[in-house]
């Protein structure tokens, strides 16, 4: 794949990431923000300390949310497009659409779902402010480990495919990934700082909304970028002029 094609796919990846970010923004606003508001109301009702807001809640839930989600979508769209350029033709006999959807699904699992299952997202009023640095470090460590293990599992599957066949090589690679991730789950510290009186249903809805936003983002990216990549790499041939058109021009 030449540099011009890679550049064009990178631009398309960022555009697809932006469009997917808009879809995720809608999901975050309607699914996530109401739960954030309820969590803040719970915190205000149970806290005797009232800090002055540096940034208003209305600004956080609109411009702040939009900026964060869209920048995230564009950045990861560009990274995913570069990964697509490397993966196309190397992970099986898949076309651009299927490769993009497979890659976005793998990214959703490795970048978000696997770390999420160990260190799930928490709403405001959940978590000790003194441990935020530790919690952030552990989360990104889990994310990095998950991504590296996913890459390692892919390479393992390709190496085993000639001897085991594609099916059993994939099963073995997935099993190896699951075993090592399970060990990481067992040995990394557990963090449970949810207040005892915090509503369980609110926590559950917040985490489901966070997961849904990521699913919309990566699912939308996979479908949109797959279509753009298909048109870039396999352009449709121009239609031949009809006999009537040729006769009329003659």
C-alpha cells in the first residue's frame, strides 16, 4: 500500500471517527448525562462540603462533552485507520468493509471492554479523590496490557494457522488471550470505592450507558470507515454509455 493511499485512508478514518463521534455524542447526551445529573444530586444531598464550580454543569454537559467525545473519535479514528492499513490482507481474506468492522470490534474489546470489566466507569460521588492517580494508572495499565495481548494473540494465531488450521489457531489464540487477561484480573489490585448507600440501579445504568456510548462509537466507525475504505480501494467502474446515448452523440 503506497503512501498516498495510506494518507487518503488516514483522512477517511478521521472523518469516520468524527461522524461516529457525533453518533456517540447523541448517545452520551441522552443515555449518560441524566445518570450523571442523578449522581451529582446524590453527592450534593450527602455532602456537607459545597465547592464552587469552576466550570458550570450546563457547559460540561454540552460543549465540554462534545469536545471530549469528538476529539476522542477523531484521534482514535486516525489510529484505527493506520491499524487498518497494516491489517488489511494480513488477518485473513477479508475485504475492506469486513476488515474495518473486525478491527473496530477488536478495538472496542481490547481498548474498552476488557479494562472496563476490571475497572468499570464510575459516576460522580463514587471514588476517593485521593486515589484518582492510582485508579487512572491501573486503568491505563490494564488497557495497555489488553492491547498488547490482543496484538500478541493475533500474531500467535497467524503462526499457528499453517499447522492447526485457521479455526483451531483462532481458538488457541483467543484462549491464550483469555488466560493471561484472567491472570491480570486476579493479580492487579481490586478497587471498590462505591459508597454503601449509593443506589445500585444508578450505578448499573451509568455503567451500561458508558458501555453503550463506546459501542455506538466503534460500531459506527467500523461501518462508516469500512464503506469509505471500500470506495477508496475498490472504486466502482464507470458505466459504459448506452447505445442510444452513443447514437445521439453521433
